C-alpha cells in the first residue's frame, strides 16, 4: 500500500469518526427530549477499481421499530384523554361527599335529603318548637345549596373544557404545520441525497406532541413527506399551499375555532345561533365530531356529553324533589330564576328543553325561610301536610289518592333533548339522589381506572421501544470513548505517514 493510499484511508476514517461522535453527542444532548429517537451513524466502504480506499459516512438513520412507535403514539392519545377526563371529574366527585362516611354526615345529596326527612319527622313530635321548625328549613337550605354548588361545578368544568379545546386546536395547528415545514426540508434534502435524520427526529418530536392532543394515523412516503389523518380517516393538511410566504409554522391553520362563554344554555350543536358553541372547522367544514381521542377529544366529550348529562341528572332530581313536595301542599322549594318553571305558574317543568338549569336556581321559598311556622297547616295537630310529605314525597311512589307519582324525567333531557339520566325515574327521591351520585361516581371511577390501565400499557410500549429507540447515556458515553480511541488510531496513521513523507523528501533533497 502506498503512502497516499494510507493517508487517504486514515483521513476517511477521521471523517467517519467525527461524524459518529457528532451523532453520539447529539443523542446525549437530547436524551431527555420527549419523542426523541436515537440516531445511528452508518459507515460504508469506499471502493475504487475493486480496491478499498477507505470508508465514507452513510446516511444517519433512526433506531426505531415503527409498528411499536405507532402503537405508542396511539396509546399517548388514550393516556391524555383519560387524564383530562379524570382530572375534570375529580373536581365533581370531591363535592359529592363520601358514601363510606357515617350516615347523616356524608355530604351526599341522598344523605342531605335524609336529614331533611329526619327533621320533618322530629317536627311532627314537637310541631310548636321554633327550633324544630328552623331545623327543617336549615336542612332544606343545605340540600338546595349543595345542588347549586354541584350545578355551578358542572358549568365551571365545561368552561375549563372549552378553554382547553381552544388551546388544543392552537397546539395541534402548531404541530401539524411544524411537521409540514420539516417535511418540506426533508424532501429537499432527500432529493439531493443528503442526510435527513436530524430533521426526521424533529418531525417525530412534533408527531409525539400531536399524538397526545388528538388520535391520529400517519404514514411516510418514499420522497420523505408525511401524511396525517384523524382516527376516522380525514386528512389533516400540514402545509398551507395558498400562503404566499410558503410553508410556515402557524397556530391558526388548518383548524379554526373561537372562544366561548359557557352557560347551561350553550351547547354543541346548538338549537339556535344564540346558544351554539363555536365548532372546529377545516376549510370551512365542521369537523368537531371527527376529532376524537387525546386531550382535545376528551374535552369535547366532557363539554358536550359527560358534563351536560350530569347537569340533566341534577336538574331531574331537583325538579322532582320540588314537584313532589309541592304535590303534597308544601311548596318548600322554588327557583330564583326562570329555569324549569312553567311561565305564569310556580310549577316546575323538565320536559325536555326549557328546563335546563333548574338546579342552578333551586332554593328554599322565602315564605318558609322568613317564617318557618308556615310548615304547619290548619289541622288540629298542624302536621297533616308534614305527614303527607313524609308518607308520599319521601315514601311510596303514589300519592294519597293512590295516583302514581310523576316519575322523574329520565330521557329527552338537555338543551337538545337528546340526553338521558341512565337510570329509571320511578324511584323515591332519596333513591333518585343515590342513583345520581352512584352514576356520576362510576363515570369518574371508569376514567380513573382507564387512566391507570392506559398508563400501564403506555409504560410497556415505551419499555419495548426503549431497547432500540431510547438514548442510553451509558451506552453513548461508551461509544464516544471507543470513537475517541479510533480517532486517535487514525490520527496516528496520519502522523506516521506525514513523518514518512518528510523523511522521504529529506532523502530526495540530499
């Protein structure tokens, strides 16, 4: 082997080692970056005329199992969705009391109705007791206030979900257009045979972020482009071809929506232009129902289905309590507003639209709070109405005449008349309250259980992928040490060849 060949081989080795060290250093610096995939430096033999003349750097590749990676990104969406749902509903269940607490002090709606029933029972024994009368009014007020608090919490969580929807749309747009911008650069480099690993890694980082916001599928074409679609197949564009400035990162394209103030009367889809929550559109098309999974999908479901159903359940219960008291001649509960009240009367109504929000307004009638003795009637004992309330409002599902009590509304509820309570309305009022609390607790429990399971699956997939894709600092540092030794060896060859060249030149000169 001639000196020129030896120098060429050693120099090519130095170049390859430098590239490999740069890749290893990049891996180390990004070890904590979410979605980063380990890069692998590749080397090819350089051959000329069937004779090896060194090595050359090949395209850097990403060390990943794409099938496991796709499964992990899908699981990211599940974890994010359950997290958003569980966090929201935990705020609701925290207000509902503990069913494991001592009866009478659990703070559940059924317990508070039970306390009201006990107070009425005590009043029948001492009807002239001002203290006993006030206890009844106080127990009724406690129930009404708990209902108000829960009703307010539903709307607070709906507003939180709506705000999160707007934020997620902005984040999704940023991720999509980041992917589009990077794809453009990747395609340009691939067309000239240049290395694209670093850009591909940045694109996967954006895709990982996107996968937590929304359930998506993705594919890569041979030219380096990436296509993104919703879970049900709607393609989400990544480059705004209509923009004169070319493909740029944007938080306002391709999806659009707007902020909204949430109340019991606002819904999606709305029943009129005045109560419609803004949809999420893609090129002018409403795609709200196609955006599922992830943080966005979870908050859409919370805002439009889960929390409105809880509102409907509470409206049904509170309206039924008021009407059954009223049916026995004790209009103990009323509303401070117009929700759920038949115009021109004090009768409650929950059939179907026009009743939403009764639980926001329910309160104890001022006639009773101002003068608790109004609980007594004109009979000799003054407790006949109370006896009827105990027997029929709290007791059997029929009134004194044997006529069946009006069942609590259980279907055709909500602003759109499409919601259901999920349980029968033919129950006593305390049983109705128990059904409500149990149903909502089960919904929250399902979210919590789903989160635990999805996190376990996510951890398993992450572990599966980590063997090839996750950066190991120890491994990379060991590689750097090996590369340093290789660099020193090649440098030694170069130094030796230079010494030999100098000796040769000196010999010729003499």
